[in-house]
């Protein structure tokens, strides 16, 4: 229930989580915050950056701070779908009777780290689709429900790198956020080197458990959204479709196709959590603006004109945000 006490406790919990993660993850404060917003909202996160930037360390630290079961899958070109979901194995009893038993794969956990997801073939990548959206896994016609909460934190190298398979649009759309992990500043780099030279073990500790995370998720759903904020979100997402009459000018000029309805759902859900993290009881337009980049950058496709002008998805989104306010 949304009360003053529940909002204060929500804000305190998130502050404690961010502080604890900061013991093992230097810098990257916005990245950590956006990842936490997605987790509380119940969404999946795609972290993109070159190797060695601490993406895997961040996910491992989150698992420890939230005190939840954690699995890691290293995606490689020879990884098979059954290595992700699990498979039926033959069991023979003492009488010689044969039966089948389903042996669960590493996807049956609370926090799944899909490491370098774009190094596996599309067939293996697609093994995660059902789990990411419906939180079920179907093997040999039998469906298995996954325990809540469940979310995928995937890392990928930039698609221009050798030996990668770009994720299809249907799969990227199932990620609530796509977060770009930049190279650290000189100051942060010095701190990272000093930290790893002094100790190798992580020092962060548990802050909340799965029951509390589910409570926080329920509280976030109760945050009210005004008509003005809802209209801003719908006009922004609808405005990304260049084929529509009410498309934003930048979308008509620079986009091949726009974002799906999942983008609007992700934007509103994330904005509710962001508002609570700042101790507010309702969502503002600024909450939407803060999350527009991670929500939209993987859900829009640039056309030739945008690429020829050297524009990025982020720069086009910034243009659309400005146009949506007019």
C-alpha cells in the first residue's frame, strides 16, 4: 500500500542497495541506478560495452546484494538451446522400466546473467524468449513455470565486433532497458586498479531478499500517473513511427520503424520506480525523460539519412523528446 512510511522505506532500501553495490562497482552510478530500476520494475536489462568494463561484476554484485539465486551462462557459438533451458533425460529404475525426467537448465533461477549473449547463434538466443516474457519454459510440449522474481541481465559486445550475432528485434524488444556501459574516467580507472590490487573478493553484503523485492514491485505499481504524463508517454512512443500521421518530425526524417507498445509500458513502469527512489508519490514528465534513452535506443531503427549524417539512436531520441514538448 502506498503510504508515507512505505515510500520512505522504499527510498531507504534503494539507497542502501546502491551504496552496497558501490563497494564493488566503481563509478557507473547512472548505469547501476537504471539497472536497479529495471529489476524492481520486473524488466530485463541489456548491458552493452566492450570487454573488461565490469558488466559481469555488476550483475554478480547485484545477485549478492539482493540475496537471490544466481546463474551465469557464457554464450558461445557452440552453445545449444538445451544448455539454457534444460532437457529430458532417460531414467531407468531397479526393475528396468524406463521413464523421462526433466533436468532443469541454468535458466531456472532468479537472476540470470546471459554473458555475451550476442556470441551465440540466433537459435540459442531465442531459447530465452519465452522465459524473458512469459516466465515459463516449454520443453517437449511441457511448460514449466519459473519462480518469481525472475529477470535476465544480459551483456553484449558492440555488434561491430568480430564473431557476434546481432539480436533480432523480437528479442531486443523484450529487454526493458538497453544500457550503454562507457569506458571509465581516469579517476574511476585509478580507483578500479587500486581496488583490484588490494583485494580480489567482493565486499558487498545482502540488503534485501526476494520477498522484499516483490513488495517493492507491488508498491511501485500503485504510484499514480496523471493524464498529462500518460499523454506525454503515448505521444512520444507513437511519435516514433514514421508511417503515422502524428509522427514526430525527427521520426519521419530519420527512422525506418518505431518502438512497440512495450516501450510505453517500460517507460511508465520505470518512471514509477524512479519517482519512489526520489521520495515522490507521483510520476512527472522528467521521470519519463530520464528513462527515454534506455527504453528507446534498442527499439527504433535509423534510416539511411540518419546513418549518412552520423547520427546515433540517442541523438535522434533527444530530438524527439524536444519536439514532443512543443
